[in-house]
C-alpha cells in the first residue's frame, strides 16, 4: 500500500467534510492538495500543503485554515498528533499501531510489495543501446544499456506493458566500411600479408575471427566473385557475427531485449516502409518541397542548397524543418527515423522512450516533433540522454582496450569488477549527469561503495535468519506468523525502519512517473543504511538485538521486520538487475 496515497484520500475526505467554499460560493478544487513525507523526518510522518493551496480560494488566513483542518484530522484513528508549522504546513505523526499494520501488509505481500497498477493499460516501448553493429560494445553503451533496462524493469513493476527494443543500425555507410574491413581480414586469413589497416577502416582484432570464418566457409570463392556480390555476402555474415557478439556483451550485463528491429527492413522492397511513412505525413500536411537556409556553424552532411522534400517540423515544435528526400531522390537518415517511429506507433504503443548517448542531444526536438506529427499528439515520445562515463583506476584514467583498438569495451569492465557493481553504479547518478567510474572504488568493501553496502545489508538479513534457526529453531518459512507479535516493536528506531520501508511503493511510482531509475539506487542505499544502523544499535545495546533468546515473541517480531527489509532489498535490486546475496564472499 502507498501510505501517501492512503492519506491523500483521507485528507481530501476530511476537507470535503468541512464543506469549504470559495469566496463566490463554489466547491473548492482539491487537485493541488499534496501529501508527501516532511523534508525533516523529525517533523512527522505525513505533510500536506492543503491550507497553503486553499487559503486564497476560500478567503482565509492559511495558518488559521491549517489549524481548522488539523482539528478535523485529529479525528482520524491512526493520527497520533497534528502540528501546524510555519505559514500553514500541516504535519501528521501516525500511531505505532498504524505502522504495525503496514508492516503486516508488507510481510504478507513478499516480493510483490511495492508493485503498482499505475501503468495499467499503458503500452510503452523502451528503445536502448541500439549501438551500430560495427564492433564490441564500449563503456558508453554500458550506461545507456543499464539505464534503459532498469527503466523498463521499473515500468513493468509499476504496471506498464513494456517492450524492450534494440534498433540495429545495419544500413548506411558505416556498414559498407565494416564489410570492407572484414574483407581485408578475410584476405589475411587466406594468407595474404595485409600490413597496417588503412585509415578509415575498423582496426580492431575482433574482426579477425570473422575473416577466418569466411575463409573456412568460402575458401577463395569470394575473391572470384564480382566485388558487389562478395561484399553483400560479407556484409550479411558480418552483421550476424557482430550482433551475436553484442548479444553476448549485453547478456554479460544481464540485459535482454524483447525485440531486435533491423533498419534494413525499412529499406527493403524499394524502401516501401519509408515511402509509406512519408506519404502518411504528406496526407497530414506535414511535407512540402522547398529549400533550407544554411544552418549556422558547420554544415551537416545532409544539407543541400537545392529544393528537397522537407518535413514541416517547425509547425510541431522543432527549430528547423528537416529534409526527408534529397534532390537526387535518396532518402535522408531522418527519413528512416520517420518510418521507424511510425512502425512503433502502428504497433499501438502509447509512449516511446529513446535512451540515447550524449552525442544525440540534437535529436530530441526533431523526434518529439515527429511524434506529434505522426500521432496527431496522441502518442508521447521521451528522449533520455545518458552523459559520458569516465573510467579511472585509483584516480588515474583507464587506457583503451587492446581488443577494440579504440576504446574500453563493456566486456572489459564487467569481467574486471562484475555485473552487479557495473549495473548499480551506472544508476548512482542521474542519466543526464556525467559519471566517474573508478574500478578500485566499486570493488572495495566499505560504506563508500554503494553496491557493496546494499548487498551487504541483504547478506546481513540472511545472517540473522541463520542465527534465528540456530538459536531459536525459527526458519524463514515460519516468519509469516511474525505479524501477530508486531505490536511488540516499540523502539523508535524500529518504527523508523518501518517508515523507511513504507516509502517504497511511493518511490516506485514516483521513479516510474519521472522515468528516473536512479532514485531506486538511492533509496536502496538509504534502506541499507537504516538496516546497518539498527544492527549496530543491537551491538551496543543487547535489548535491541534482532534475536533475544529469552524473548522469542519479540525475536519473531523483529525477524519479521528483517524479512521485509530483505524482500524490499531483493525487489529493488531485481529491478536494477543485480542480485540480493544471502552471504558475502
């Protein structure tokens, strides 16, 4: 249960009972009344701005109105005290019995605690990674992969119908260069001395096995074919090999897509899908023939000082109109974007989320305008930009990978520090903020390493369960009966831990609404800190230990509390894509 949604309903019901009227006698609008945790936990458990947002409409002093509302809220059986602060903020402190009931609900919900119906009936397409299939994935792709995957998991947990999608950029000049690069490695595999890789081709050693496989399968036959026929074969085989490698890289990071969409399908059958999408925009009045003025600064590759077929994107929010068909009849790269978005829209998604790298900031407005034009404003498009990741080892920049020849690969990072630290730390900053990733820091066993600190909390929970079995004979399967003893949890630090657990449903919904999975990583760190703090208090004060051999009922109540902490940690880590260990090794 989302306790803030619960009290939002209760407070609005109390406001309706007061029969407040506006100065002209109309019903008051309660839509701006908000309920949230107080900024300072010492002020209470629930805060509302009701008096602040209603005072002007009803013609009353906000503080006086707050006192009146507060008196009404004191009638709620779960409210222990009401405090009016400052100019009219209302803070509620709830009775321990309310928290005990909430803990029982949490315990009964297990791993489903926090799961929401927020997105029920909404279909969302999350496209992320979408790296060119020209080589192994690098650490820049890593951040987008984690952000996109965790966001998709979060949205699913919040009730949305989600598809995880990868757009394969397997058309265009870079694929021609890739095929030429592999052709060189094929000749090398046949025994030819190729010397240094010519500038402009891909130099990485990862293409050597592709050339060797072609030599094994075709012998010298490719050299005997017309060049265009040979390159077509090489292109197909190479894309398959690159995508197999990319899938393996993603699997190492625990990333698995539902859909792999090939750009080449848009260009198939004389670019049927692209032509259809442009025709659709034309019928809607968004396409015209014209010339674009030269843009300021460096000219883009697709700019021409000639009449072209243009998308009237300025009518739907863009800065400039966008070319779709060049003067020579060739489609622009953006024309494929149009067809791809329309394909998603035709698959009946309500929202399309694109997770892109820092170099794609200029795509935001053109894609948003495209969504408005294609859907008539009925579909939402969101672009999340992932800023750069800088790699360090003990504060020193990490050099490029020998395997790639140009960059540090995703696989290099995962193999050195492990999947879980990579996933967690890629979310420990908001996606649009730069991220420093230090190999040494993410593997140290300390509070300063967030992923260790959170996973250690999970391991500690299971250590408590093992002790309970050894000392009291109580196994995890018996903890369902703990709820009958929750009234024994009376220490303020225990109630504070329940409060922290009660934040989880609201956190899930807020993070999903704002599409910010990093909030989950921050919350898990705070929850882990609360668990460790309670453990340390038990070390200092035996009365606060989770297990008291001479008081089995209190022990079972505390074990139930630890069980809920364990489940919330496991739930949150699962959304992030990391494990909740039962012990640390």
